[in-house]
C-alpha cells in the first residue's frame, strides 16, 4: 500500500523491529517519509535493519538496543528517540514472544507464563507509559499494539501466549478509552498466520512438524489450509499495511479497535 508522504517527518518508535513484522513495518514507514527508531534485543540484526533502511532513505533510521521488560531500557530509548528526531509521534509495539509453545496447560511451566506476560503485556505497558509522557502534553499521538488472533479465541497448546495476547487486547481498549480525551488513538492488529522467525526458529514447531514427518514450513502451510477460510498465509506487508493505516490521518476516528488480519480465521 502506498502512503506516499503521509508520515513525512513523523517520528516512529517500533519495538521488535530487528526482524519479522516489526522490520517490514519499519521499511514501509521509511518509504512513507517517517523517521524510525528500531528497538530490539537483537543488536546485530537491529543494526543491519537500520543500515538497510538508511541505504535507501538516508538518516531515516536509528537502532537502539531495547529490552521492553526493563523500564530503564525503555525510558532510555524514548529519551534518545527525542534527542535524535525531536519528538515521538507514533508507537508500534511489535516485540513479542510465543515462548514454550504447543504444550498442554499442565506441561507449560510457570517461567513460560511469567515470560509471556513480562514481554507481551508488561513490555507494552512500559512502552505505552513512556510514549504517553510525550503524547499527553502535546495532545497527539498514535499507538498500535501487535496482538494475535490467539488473543481472540481459545488456542490449545499456546494457552500462556493466547492469554497474554487477550490481555493486550483489553489493556489497549481500556487505554484507548482513558486517553481519547488527549487526542490519542490506541488500536490493535491481530495477525493470523505469517511465516516469520517466530515460527521458523521455534523449537516446538520443529518438534511438532518432525512428529508428523513434515518440515516446519509444510506444517505451517497445513495449519493455514485448515484454519484460514481464504486458504492463504498472510504476509508481513499485510500486517504493516494495517499498522500504517491505523496510525495515519485516514484513521483519526478509529480507536479502541482490534483488527484481525488472518484470512478470516476469526470473524468477531
Ligand atoms: N508471525 C506470526 O504469525 C504472528 C502471528 C500472530 C501474532 N504475531 C505477533 O507479532 C509480533 C511480531 O512477531 P514476529 O512474527 O515478527 O516475530 P519475530 O520473532 O520475528 O519478532 C519479534 C521481535 O521481538 C524481539 N523481542 C523479543 N523480546 C524482546 C524484548 N524483551 N525486548 C525487545 N525486543 C524483544 C525479538 O528479538 C524479535 O526481533 C509479536 O508480538 C507476535 O506475537 C505474530
């Protein structure tokens, strides 16, 4: 989707943007004229992503090491973002983990529950707090949180992940109500099935596929075929398009919404 100069000189913080959906979103914001701070745990990959973007759009991107679970790390990133690009206009929370997936409830240990909530929920809380310190005084700002269709339906085998994503949906909608009076929009994108490192590098996915005599990619495509009425996987671009739309002026009257981009697997 072409947003041409829609985001010219807007400053965007994207967490988890070293790879996957966050990286693609960063690339699309750059093409639409934005300045982007890429925050991620993965230093080498994050630097490569920033270099790639700066090669096509000079000085558009900066990588800053970030652990969303650590409030000090989050505050430091927002401080540096303001120093580098003057302000922050948009926050996209894409950092997330699926953790120790595809196990029944009884075999998911408490550390996995803690980690899913620390990264997927508390990480968003930390980043929203830092962003709102900037957005509220200027009475402007957009937040887009990346959740999952797992947060909208029972997801056996991924209960800790699904519950954490359901929390993201509710916290985003409650926050949207609270900050609407400051002209701040908070929305959620719920991706369905996208082949990113979250699958590719997942040990549980590899093990499940192996048990069925399939490659991880074949296993993934089987799930797409089974669960998506449109019978096609979604792409990183599909998700980035919706994130950019939700943070654009065209969506100024949309807030507190959770949009599924999932080929129709969840219709509510
Ligand atoms: N890929 C899918 O099919 C899919 C489906 C539904 C939802 N999602 C959600 O989309 C988001 C992005 O996922 P992805 O598929 O791009 O996965 P990904 O693994 O490629 O990207 C996630 C990024 O988050 C970073 N990250 C993890 N913990 C962090 C922390 N504590 N601090 C900072 N960064 C951290 C990782 O280093 C990684 O670069 C996640 O929130 C995920 O739950 C993905």
